[in-house]
């Protein structure tokens, strides 16, 4: 892959590190998760509810497909001119009192954030939901450095208190039902009423009381960003609970960690994306809380404003001419809510911070297909195409999955020069199909297949890794008594 310059010092494209790797091959992880009946029930209820809401609000817009195309075109234009847009954003953000930091990978980003927090003398930070900080493992790194990070998004708080991992981009605790949430609160919140029920309103009030002290006492906040506007140096966060507004306005220091792909050319582009995102994510016409901030305003809000622009494999994805559109993702989760594979296995089976169809392409693109077990992720799909139909920026996930499967095969060939079983089978097919005489000769062996099938005329088990895997869950019908070519010789001409 070629090097891609993105406004940083000239270096080869960076491979992603941190929470971007599958911990085990997807088939093994999926098999384990499929045995969790409560998880499957939770996922089915949640994903069907969200996608039904999405269909209703999307159906209200006669120009929805035009909006999707506009979003896709805008993101494609940004990726084609990413270095210039990042430099424009840096200039405008700096001119308005902000400080820009560039991070090549997770380790560098964690170090930058830790140093910034230490400069304030604080040992605690409050956080707004951020996929980028989950990706780099920031919470764990801060804990190792003696700094406590408190998630303020309700679902993220549930995951943190339960010592769990997020399983969904939009609803990190989608795998938990409200009874499980109540049990976590009773166990992890000392101040909670022992009579707490699993009523959603009571659970929300308990979380609000728990977080209020953190908001009022925090000196440092860490956020993500949904968008960065190059023409003004403005950052934007959209959320549903108001916790983001508290984190973005009350602390003295605000540190944002954002992937370099989130930049948009102008403020006018929000006209498109603020229609696409809420409808595709939560099934709402308008996002409840949209916060925009531009640098530092004297006497109002944080006075020390920083942004860490994160690569961590994004240039590696950008260098892939077939897969780079995965960077167009606006983290809406629409693809997950319609995916039959995700609905049954959940997010933990993917291993990475980014689960579902988008994670199956984004993680291997950022880390390289050969990284750990990420080569198994592109196969976590039936290629039904529902994700492409739902994506608000028209990322052709099925095509990229097929491309990455090809890259995985190439990587395996490079790692081992010994022909695989598939290589042998394909070579045999090439020989057979390249000559009519050879094919006719091989067809003479069809009666042997009928002998293997037995009386019920089904081949139930074959040797070998590929054929054995196929027949482990399927029966193969017995071959016909004669080939079409033999039949044609006897009957067809007559």
C-alpha cells in the first residue's frame, strides 16, 4: 500500500493499535455468544425497535436518497483532500485559542492526554461518550497512571460499572436488560436506595444523582467529536441525555480526542448530516442535544481547550483504494440494527471497539488484514446487502467485505507457500473446465458418487477441511446417474 500524507510529518501509513483486534477468530466467538439466550433476546428487541423507528422517520422525507448521496459525496470529497482540510481546521482552531495535538497511534494519543491532565493537577476526569477513546484504551491507561475516568453517558456508565465492554456503537449496553442494569447499580453505587426497582425512570434518576457530584466537581473533561468544521475550527457533539453539555461547559479544561476522518469542509454541510445522523441512529427527526464549540471564549466555558487528532490506522485505511470509503462512517449504527449476523451474535463477538458490519471492514482496514484474528472479520456476513441499504452515507459494505476476503487469502498465501486445500481444488477445477475431453473423462466417475451417497441418495460426510466443513451442516444430493453430456448424446439429438 502507498503512503498517504495527512498534514503530519512524512511517514508510512500507520497501522492501528489498541482495542481494534479480534481476540479470537469470529466463528469461535460467535458460537459462544449464540449460546447466550438472554443476550439474543435483548438484541432482537433493541435492534428491531430502533430500526422500526428509523424506517418511520426516514419514510417521511421524499428526498432521503438525495440526502444520502449528498452525504456520500461530501465525505468522498473530504477523503480526497484530507490533508488540506485538516490543515485548514488546525489553523482555524488554533486562531480561536485551541491547541492541536497530532497522534500517530494509540500509545501517542494516550500519552498526550495523560500529560495534559497532569498539567492541571487533577486526578479525576469526566467523559462524554467517545468511540476514539475506547479504541485507544484511554480509560485503562489513565487508571494505570493514577487518574480516574468517569463515564457520564448512561449506557457507558452501565458498561463501566459492570466491568464490561461496549457491544454497540450507539447503545453500548444494548446487551443488558433493565433488571441487569438495576443489579449493577445496587452493587456498584453505594449511595443508591436498596429498594431501587428496574423502572427506567428510577434507574435514570439513580444515575443522575450519582453523576451530578462528578459534573460539579470536575476540572477536566474528555470528549469525542461527531464533526469538525474546517472553515471555522468548530467541533460538534450530538447526544441524547445532556451529559455532553455538562462536560463541555463546566470544567476548566476540555480535551477532545477525534479521528482525523471526522472533518467536514463547511458549517453548511451540517444541514445534510444533522438530518442523516439522528434519523439513522436513534430514529429521531432531531437530536435532543447538539453542542458546538469554537476554541476559547473568555469568561465562558473551558479556558484550556485541546484536541488530539488521531490517526491510529486511518491512513492505512485511506491508502486502500477499495476500502477507504469505510472512513466515511458517521457512527450511526444503522448497519448493525439491520444485520442478521449482529442481531444473533452481538458486538462482543467482533472483539474490536467497532462491531457489526462496519467493524468487520473498519478494524481490518485500520490494523491490516493479517493482524491477529482480524482476518476472520470480513467473513462475518451473509452479504445480504441490508447494511448498504441502511447506511446514510452509502458505504458499500458488501463490496468491501469481498475485497477484504481477497486480501485475507493473499495474506495467507504470503505467510505460507504450501498450497492450501482450496488451491488444490481450484487448480483441479481449472484443469477440468479448460478442456471438454478432460471434463467428459471426469464425468465418468459420477456413479462413484452415487455409491458414496447410499440408499437415501445423500452424501452426509466428506473428508478434508473444506468438504468436511461443508457437510458438517449440509447434505449433498447424490449425483445423477449420467451427466448431461451423456444424456445429450443418447437422447438430446433425437
